[in-house]
């Protein structure tokens, strides 16, 4: 392990895991650690460098996330081919003219799409026309740093009625997307916070923690959601979860796990849960799952959501409900911030919600997405048992398990060759998990046209070389 003789400074302001990550990254780029080299196990390297295995886990996880190394189940960590990346890192890159073409696929099964055909364009246009006029000249000025009160009032009312979230407009902050609100929350919780995040999970969150030099640790997920016993064994004091429809597995956090998670948060004063309720509006079986925030008795849940799924990704309006103790700190520390959401957009949305059109739109879209899911389920039954579905209780994506000898990478490549975009579960895994028996694909169906849902599934199965079951 001579090639890993790094000088880690224990009394430095830079965390040990970040020092190690930067050192390994630099060694890979300059060729000290060559392509294909197997890195030591976390245990061996921890002993060699006289640090904890958690430090090694953090460093390796970020290197995997950025593509410098790859984790192979039961084999270990291996250095990737980084010829092009190394050139960029050494500062030799030249500016390449930006392409105006957005890559497109004949069939797009990614998770970020919505049904654009069903958007209420005429109604939205009418509200936009009413707002954009001389009488609303005040909206050209900067508004409240947390967002205009009218929209926060509508959001507070909607959340209570639909999700059981207990809030006042004063507790709500608006931002132009999760990636803008999360750094504010991270700074609010302080430098000593250690974040747990779901594994597999939403990749953006892990990058936000790392980019802010915050320690973070992956916590495994199973069919009942995040495994709280794993969280209890970690150093984390803040847990980021998607309990209503886990991304990307689709698991719903069970009632037992919800109670366990809240109990974990109540054990220490500095513990919090960040509940991302990103697509909770769309549940298709049973009663709506109440939010964690709504059953929290000690104000330890920070509630986070967005209008990206319910209305449109390009609206760029997300919001957080902060516990009363944190909102007081927020007002003291961030009162000079200007709201990042255009005020006219805020007022168009507020009026749209106040007059009941948002609720009508959600009811309509819930029926449309449910119908799409029914078609998908019926179509995939023709390929059962080779293909099975999970995570179909809610949301706009499902998980496909493919009983095949092919790998996820091979399946995704076959789909791409057929002009179909789909992602494997491995794309959302941050560190080693128990070896999967079969590959899994994350199938988003929000953007599919109703009349193309069945044919799109058949095209995917053909591309993956999966035949219909004889009895179908």
C-alpha cells in the first residue's frame, strides 16, 4: 500500500475524509495510482492510516460518485479509466462550443419527465395575463426574503389539508429548487452536523453535502424504507429521507420504521430529519400516507417539497417548512437573502391555488398517472416472471427486476442502442450494498403519452431481448 502513503493532518480544518479523497483523486489523475489498480479494503486502509473505517467509507463513496473508482460487489474498489477527466483536472481543457441540442430519445423512461399534454395551459395563461400588467408594478421590486406571504399562505393551507403538515406561513421558505434550499438548511444546521442519506438514493443530495464539506454517510434501504438500525449505528445526527415514495426503489417507509426514525431523532437535541416529500401527491393504493412532519411531536422534522412533479419542473419553486426553533435562527442569519423565485411566478401560482385549480389539476393528473401505471402493469405481466415490478404504490416511477444473466450496464446499453433512455439502480447507489440477485431498472412513466405506454414497454422488452411468457 505504498502508493497510499498520504499525510493526513488530524488537527486541520479540512476533515480527514476530504483530505484522503483529495489525495487519492490527485494520485489517480497524475498516474501514481494506475488504471485498474485495486484499492485496499476499508478495514485495511483504516488500519494502515490509523483512522476510522467511516473516514475511508466517506472518501471512497465520493470517489465512486465522481467516477474515479468503481465498486464491484465482493471484489472491492478499482481505479477507472480517467484519461479525459485527468486532462480536465490538470487544467489543459479548452472551451468547447455549447451545443444547443438537448439529447433526446424515441422512448424516454427517465424519472424527471411529466405529462405535458395534460397541463392546463389556457388557465395558466389567463392567470399569467392577469398578473403581468401595470397594476402589479410592485411585483417588479424585491419581495420578502422567504417568499411572498400570499403563496406561503396557500402552501401552508394545502399542506395541512393534503399531507397533515402543521405549519404557519411564517415557517415556510421558498427557493428555486431543492438544490437552492438544501444548502440553506445545511448552513443552518451548522458545521458539526453529520448527514445520513438513503442508499440507494437521490444523487443530488449527497453532492450537496459533499460540496459544502459536510460529513455524510449512506444508510441502506430495504422494502420498508430506510433501515433505522443502520442509522443508529452511524455517526449521523441529521437524516435525509424520502418516506412516502423512496427514490429510487419506490419503497414506502413502514409505520414501524416511521416511529423508530422519530424516536431516533428525539434521543438527542441536535438530531433532525429532513423529509423530502417530492411526489407525495400521487398515491394509487390505500389511504394517503401521512407526512412524518404531521406526526412529529417535538419539531424535529424539516419538511421539503417542490412543484416540479405536481405542476412542471421548469417552474423552479420548492419550499421547506422549518421547525419554529430553526425558523427563528433562519430569520436572524438569512434575513438579508433575496427570494430566488420571481415574484410574478409566485403570484400566478398563489392565485392558481387559491381558486382551486391546483387541486383540480392534481386530481386529474392522479387519474392519468394511475391509468398509465395500470397499462404498464398489465403489459409487463406478459413478461412475468422474467420481469417483475415494485414500488408501484405511488409516484411517477417504478422499479423493474429483470431475471437475466445480463448486468444492469448491459441492459441500459441495449436500451440506448434502441434509442430508449432508462437508468439502472446502480446509478443511485453511493457505496457497497449486499449483492443484488438480479439487475434492476428505474422506469419513469410520467412523460409517456397515454397511447404510447404499452408500445413503449414492448419496445423496451424487445431491446432487452426479453420474450413474452408463453401463457400471456
